[in-house]
C-alpha cells in the first residue's frame, strides 16, 4: 500500500517539512518514461520504509507545481530529495531502484533510530520521576 503524499503547493511542502522530521520528495513528470518506471518502486518503498509521524514519502509533479520544483533546484527527473528537520540532507537523480533503496533504507533507519532514542529518553525521564 502506498503512503505517498502528493505535493500540491509550496505552503503544503513547507508545513510538511516543518512538522515531519524526515521527508523524501520524488520530483517527476507524467510524460517522463523513467519517472513512470521508478514511481511504482518508490510507492513500494514508501509502504516498506515510511514511519508514521516520523518519515514521510511525498511526490511532486514538476508541471503542476513548477515554482516549488524551481525552489528545490530540480534540473533532471526523476529526482529524489531527502529532508531532515526541515533542511535538505541529500538527493539522488535517476531511476536506479537499487541506489534509491539504499538511500531510502539508510534514511528510514536513521529516523527509526532517532525515534528509539527519543523513546528511551522518555522512558528514562519517566523512571526518574518515580524515584
């Protein structure tokens, strides 16, 4: 099942990267054959690697939201942009499913580890408040 959010506006994008610690953006166009090839694979990765409230997969149609595409610096598609705590953390260009999965997996694992650190800190605080 796909957990990909379609980006429609710059405001929506700004809200998402301010609320979600980890965001991945796929820049694509409907007329782009490599984009059509990689999109179902990206959808599959989103189902495997997304983490509710932590790591979100999004998609940007560069023809529908060209201002945001320009702001992101999209020059070639498909392209994937990784944002951590509102800042760009990396990107990859092209339809290489193996390279994409490697980055997505590392990004998701980092999000999961960060989530574990926060939960451990909360558990420790809870223990300390009872002693």
